[in-house]
C-alpha cells in the first residue's frame, strides 16, 4: 500500500471560512482546501460528485465553485438545512433588506404572535430573557414567505441558539456551564443575530460573485446505507469525511444539533446517533468482513473489553454496508477519496485507513495513494477517555489519512 506523509495537505494557518463555509459551526468539518484539491486533482469540470456523509456541506460548496454537480447525504436535518443554505445563491441585497425588516419587526410583534417552544429542559439550557428574545426572533423569521431567504436566516438563528445557550459552545456534547460561569453568561441574542447575519451576507456576496449558475448541489436527508435517491453509476468522484467511529464514543452529531433543532422544530435528534454508523452495537463478534487488520484489532480489544469490541465492530459493519451502496452509484473509473483518522479503543489503534483499503479492494477498487496529514485546526475532540476512568485521557487523532481508491 502506497502511503506518504505530505505537509502540503496540512493547510496550517489557512483561512477556512471563505464564501459560505463560515455560516454555521459543525463538528469535524472538512477543510475546504482539502476538498478543493481532491476535486481538482481527481475529477474534471462537469463531473458529478457525491459526499455520502456531507454534514454541513463544505464539500458541496467546493464542488459547485469548481464546476461540478453534487449530491450530499446526511441523517441530520439541521446539517441538510445548513448545506442547502450554503450551496444556494441568494441576492445579498435582498438579504440585507430582509435583515433590517427582521430587526424592525421585533418591535411590532404582538404578544399572541410569540410562542416559545416547550421542549424538555428548555429552562435548564436557556435563561428566561434569552428564551424570550429567541422566541421573538423565531416568530419574525417564520413570517418570511420566500423559502430560500427564510432558511438563510434560520441558519443564522440556529447558530445564535448555540451561542446564547447555557451549554459550553466549545464542546461537541451538551455540557452546561458551571454555576460560577453562568453568573457572568449574559448573551444578547438580538446583537448576536445581527452580527452573524451581516457576516453571513458578506460571505454570500463573495459566493454569488464566483459560483457558476449552471451546476447544481442537492443535499438530501437520508441514510448512506440506502442510497436509493441517486441514479446508479452516475457519480464520478466521492469526496467525504465519514465518522471516525460510533457516535457514543466519538462525535455525537445529534447531541450537538439538539438545541437548534428543537428551536427550529426539526426532527428529534436522538435518533440521529442511533441511525449513524455503529449506532446499534452488534450482538456477536462473528463477522464476514474481508479485513485482516480489522479482525486482529477486534480480537485485541475483545480481550480487554468485549462490549467495546462490539461497539467498534458495529461501526465497521455499517461502514461496509455504506461502501456497498456507494459502489452502486459509482461509474467505472470513478475515484473515492476518504478523509479519516485512526482512533484508539482500549489503547488499541484501529487502522481505519488500512481497513478501508481492504474493504474496497474486496469491492474491486484499486488503491492509488494514502496521504497522511497533520490536523492543525479541524473541529473535533483530540483527547478522550478510552478507559472511561475519570481523569485518565489519551490522545485520539492528531493525524488523519486521505485514502484514494479507483473503481476498476
């Protein structure tokens, strides 16, 4: 297997929020420069791209900017909303006028027009004043008739919900501020909304100036283990960064999105993590996956903790199901580019890059190259507690691999 370290893929210090990329925070977002480089080097203008784990749509934005049509699949309704807004050009002048309409409309709202949501623990996660101001913002935004404009401001609103909640915004899971920190936590949702909206409008203006009109991006709410909405053998290139493991022990995307989704009235997020890769642990360690690297690692983990071995195995079984589905929509000669890390479970390193190569080789793909890059600024946890012993942590992933495979 050809594997090289190449620091030119690190993009240390590069600006990653250009165009619409900075619209909304999201866990483990792919650096736009990586997506752009893979698209340019391994496909041609006019090709069709698929990101089967598209998250908030970074790859789809780059696909459209680089004259590709694109499909994106994700389980998370909030992620699909963000991806749709990030890839849809909207006249920034219209957005600016509507922003001032929203801010003026806050002063003319009638009490009966404001209905705060009543989801579980809302008063635990938000202060009363914040709930009142967020409810007003939501009410005014919901009155916008044009769907594309309304969704643009819903994404702004979602980020404001996250920033004005009582949860630590630097975390991926919901952790409430300490009582001492809460005393000084006095967010101003209206000011946050105005500033974020202006920043996003500026990003949209840059995007509209450069994005070509004749290419489409289609983010779809769905499960990669059943790609029934994409035509067979229609995709030239896959560029994606799948989860690195089950959501219980890596990134809980559903939990990250819960508060915004509850405010926006989107589907319940608890099911997202259960439906994701490895969301339901297997009952036995018996499997038929064609990966020697996986079999060896699962054996070692099971000797330390059988339950954690089942957690790990469930992820790879579901990943293999996804690969089989992705293969159905790939054209012959098409290229798959996976950006992923090798995590540890019970101190055992799972060589996901090698496991992926072995699984795709079984599906008749040729390995072209694996590139090892440092992770200087990707938003994801770098330390965790593999033993679940309080205070005992270990490094997870400071490097990740870009695995490139071609369909024979």
